[in-house]
C-alpha cells in the first residue's frame, strides 16, 4: 500500500475502478496541458511576426522549453501511472 492509498482509503471492492478513473483524469488533464503548450508556441510565433523586439529569440526559446518540459512531464506521468 503506497502513501496515497494510506491517506485516502477506499473500500476493497472499489479500489481498482476508482484509481483507474483518477489516473485517466490526470492523463486527460495533462493532455489538455500539452495542447495548451502547443497553443503557446503558436501564439509566440504569431507575436514575433507581428511585433519585433529584442526578446523575440528569448521568448521563442522559453516557449519551446515550456513545451519540452510539458512533454517530459506527460511522458513521466504516463510511465509512472
């Protein structure tokens, strides 16, 4: 029994379905966050085309790092769960 299961006890007959639903909700939420990260990249691309500035390259790099980290978190959670 892991730490989460000791903090939130679930009756024996419902244990597997409840945790399956929780895992599914987490994965769907992270999938939506991945879509958000793609939208951020797209918005940054549009912004840098429209508004020229000194921080264009830096903002682009930060948006790609954000996307890479969100993919990493999604894959990590996918493997962990």
